[in-house]
């Protein structure tokens, strides 16, 4: 194909598609271990959107149209400027990552992680809480201050999950068994998403994210490198038996206390797939 001005302009639009994808995923759509393999991936033109990010349909649509292999079928500048994602006409906004992660992770989590999420939810900044309440109100369609099963199902559908998922998550989130999710329960779920957010060092090992680090410092009151029954009693406001049950669930070496590695594994269980943890 001759390299005319039209082709160069189309190449610029392709580059914009790459940049948009990179901004929302943190990596380019076409990956490879060498220059040649990257070029081969580009020629193949195959890429995927990560469902965990809850990307809006309008965003995915503009990226697809900007990354068309055929320059003649790619969006022009004029067409891109009129796209709903650019004009702000999209109502299908993505969920914040902590909400998406919280919804995905909430099932089958250890009780300690849920207790820690409750502890941290009480220490959120006003701005952080207001942002989560804003998301809550978006899905609270009737404005009654509660999310019904139907409203939770719509939220999950927003990130590609089924009604069956909604029922299971509803049972987990609804701590007081009243059949609805209130703002406090929703905020706790989002905090759990922050706790489970994956963070790795340059060797690929899971390390503590900011939320895990904050929780550890709150619970390890005497900073001796372990969380004890007494510390859980005090910080989580539970009795001795309850504290022992929480420890038993994550105490890999059965020494009756929680080490940092055991704590990190419990907090990042859904993402910790590569062995050792580091403080």
C-alpha cells in the first residue's frame, strides 16, 4: 500500500488506539519477547480486553475501531471526535478497580480477610468513602440506600458475571441477612478488593500493597513480626475464641500466631499463585 498522507493519518489513529489500550491496561495490546515477535503479534491483530477492569462498551468500541488492520476501515479524526466515548455520552462507565476486584474476590475468602476489610473500611478517608458511595448510588436505581439482588446482578453483569454469581456474592455480602446490601457492606467489599490487589516485585514475587501494609501495622501492635490472639481481640473487638478461630484458618505452621508471610498469603489468596511472599 502506497504511503500516502491518508495512510499516515490512519497510522496516527492506530497509535491513538494503542495509547488508549495502554492507559487502561498498563501494557500494550500486542506483546512479545523480541522485536520480531511483537511485529508478528501486530500483524495478527489479536488482543483481548481484561474483564477484571470493567471497561465500558464505548471504550472497547473505539479501541476496536482505531486498531482495525485495514487503514481504510479505521476511524478518521473526525469520526473519532464524534464517538460517544470521546463526547462523554457514555453511560456505561467502568467500575473503580477496587470495586471490580472486591466483587470478584469476595467469595471463598478467609474470615480474617473479611474482618480486616471491616477494620480498614472504618479508616477510609472522606474522599475515598465518597467515591465508593457515588458508585453505590449509581447502581441503587430506586434510591432507597440499599442494593437489591436485582441491582447487584446488574452490577455484576457490568463486569461480565452471571446471575448465579450475583446470588452467591449477595449471600456473602449481606452480613445481617436482610436481603439487601447497604452502603457499609458495599464499602467493606471494595476495601477487600484493595487488600487483594496484586503487587509484585521485579522477580515476580507477591509483595504487600499499601492496604495490606496498613492492616499489618494496625494489627501487629508491638511490632514483633507476629499477630497474636490478644492483638486480634483488641483491634477487631472479638473474644479470645473468635481470635483463635481466625488465626487457625491461616496459621500454616500451627504456632498459634500469624507471621507476615501467613498474613500476606491470606490477604492476597486469590492472586498469590507464584510462591513466596515478601515484606
